[in-house]
């Protein structure tokens, strides 16, 4: 059987906007895409493949929050996405709303950075510059310890991802910041820096 072609960024973006109107969800998708692209380059992988996976990872969240990941899987299948990309997207919900365990590096990175982009974004917004452009991992690590700060961010999921990848938390935070810097304008975190 022929495998489906890799969707373009334009295809992925059109799909994202078809199912999502929320500014915050679209910015989150751009943040995750930016970090996935950055990480793909770091790991010597295909930036477009990792980017489109990041862009659509929460495709169903706005309209079908109670069917998160399951509905995305249906939508991507209907749109003839390759199975390995569908699997990668669904695996980011492992242990929460999916039983698909991240196995490839792409899957593990998505799992680890999904929640982390939220912590980085929230940390940036309380800075005087409101920017990721001048932010360092150290300031995010300080916020990490304060469980009341960005209380919705599940730090245990991030830690699980760090362990899966076999990296230090500080390294992953730095990589996440670097990826988000590349899309700072689109995600509203360019600030005054």
C-alpha cells in the first residue's frame, strides 16, 4: 500500500483553523510547531514533518475536549495523513487521553514540550519585557518550583518527557525557549525585548 504524502504546512494550518477559533489555542499550536521545528533541526530530522505534527497536535481540543486525541485521529485519517504522523499526534496524550506510548524521538519530544510551552509562555508574560527573546532557562526553573504558578501545567508530564528523552530539564527548557523565540511574533511573546 502506498503511504500518504506528508501534508504541507498550508494544509496543516488550514485544518487547524477549520477546527479552532481560539486565539490562545492557535498561538499554542504555533509555539509547539516552532519548538518541534527547532528540535527537528537539533536531532537532524525533517523540520516540515515535525512542524506539521506540532501544528495539529491539539486539533480537536476546542470542539471536542472530551474526545481529545481520538477525534484528531479521525480527522487526520479522513484527510489522508500518513499513519506515523497520526500516531505521533495521538501519542502526545499518552496516559491522559490516549494509550499510545511515545516511542520515536519525534513522539517523545512532542510529549515533553507540549505542556512545557505553556510554562515557558506563562513565565515570559510575567517578565518585565513580556518576551521569550531575553529569557533564560533559569527563570523558568524558578517558576517550575512554585506549584501555584501556572498551576494547570502538569509538571509530572514534562518530567516524564525529560526522562524519556534522557536529557536534563534545563536543556529541554532552553531548547523550548529557543524554538519559541523563532515564532515569538506569532505567539505574542516578542514583548519589549
